[in-house]
């Protein structure tokens, strides 16, 4: 996953230092800045790796924000790249220290796979989250009992305490929606996901009532794609788009697979998904009709 923008968009270092969103995003921001500094000096990854007693592959991972930073390595690279300004060096070294601090989700590392940890970090920093779901209610909008039923599908043989921790992690992620600096969540959900009675009738009723409540939040937009629409633009499956402000990060498209995930950040890839999402929003029923649809599905549950 390469989180990067064109070279000419390099921001001042103090912008990087002011970024929020936890260590995942900070690592990516610092890695992006180091890559630009290296490229501007015409230094190869091999030569940069030699400077810090590492391979070119290690430099690549550092520049992609995939591994933690040693402050000494960052200092050596800055010297190699000709960064002599004391203020700029101090800012980037401070960013390296911050990037190594564990995020709140670190305590769930026993139930949080590394490929999803990246997403949680990006989700924490996003200002806009757009998501399309075909089979399930989006994780950020799941009620606790429903979330437990979804988690049990993939971890049915896990101990009860592990299931509890997975559910608690999901509930904790949702706190951002009602906390300070809450992101804008725009979810498009296929009607099939709302009629699939996961967890039984009681859990599904609670889930639908929860959606009605969440749809009243000023930062949440929920649209439903009715059965009557037939086929639609996102025939390929669910996906999410994360957008960031005040940070040197492009849009990121996230696709979750059974035991891994795929991230796209290049414009030629993300623009396609953005266009599909825009078409989905046009094909879905207007958000103003969402409460009526949800109450109709509630009535059908009996």
C-alpha cells in the first residue's frame, strides 16, 4: 500500500507534526516525507539502506509506513538527505517518536490481525468515511447483539472472552461517530443486508432500531438500495473509501477479504471506486426515505 502524492505537493514539516489519527497515519506521513527527501537528492533506496545498516527493502517499508521507526535511523537519513535545519529536524524526529506510540487499539492486538490494524488506524484519522455493504450492516453502525452474531460467523469456535473482546473493539471504534471531531459517515446498504436475520429476530429488531437512531445524527447519512433497483454499480462487492483533511494523505479505498485486505490509493484506482460510489448514491433511495424503509422492514419482522 503506497500512501503518497506527487512530489510537488510536499507540505511543510509542521503540517505533518500537527496531523491526528494515531501511529498508523503518522508512520505513513513520516515515511512519505522521507521518500520525498530521498528522491529530491537523487539517492537510491540501496544507498539509504546502507546508511542505516539496512536493506533497500527496509527503506521501502519505512517509506510506506509499514514498520516502526528508530529515531537514530531517522536522524541518520535526515543527515544523508541534507536536512540541516534544526527546526525541521526536530519536527521530523518528534514525529518519529509519536509514530512509535501505540494506538488505543494496540491492547486488542491479540484479536486484531495486522492487515486490519492498518485500517483501524486510517479509520481513526479519516474525516469522511464512505462505505457500501451488501451482506452486513456496516461495522460502525452495528448494534452490539448483531455485531456478536456477525463475529460468530467467522469465529464460532473461539472462546467466549475472545468473542467479547472482538465485540468490544467494534463498539469502541464506533465511539468516534459521537465524539469530538467526529467523521462524516455516508453508508449505502443493500436491502438484502437489512433483511438477513442475523442473530435472530430480537437481534435484528434491535439492529434496525439502532439504525433509525444513528440515521438522525447530523454526521451520518444512510441510504438503502432496494430490491426493486435490480442490479447496480457495485456488483463487485463491498468497499470503503476513506478521505482525510489537514494531512498529506490521498483517498484510500479498502476492500476486505476473508483473511486479508487490499488498499488502493493511486488516483487511477480510487477515482473508479469514487465514481461507483457516486452512482450507488444515485441508485439508492434518498436518505430522507431511510427511516420509512427501516420501519417497513421492522414491521415485516412481526
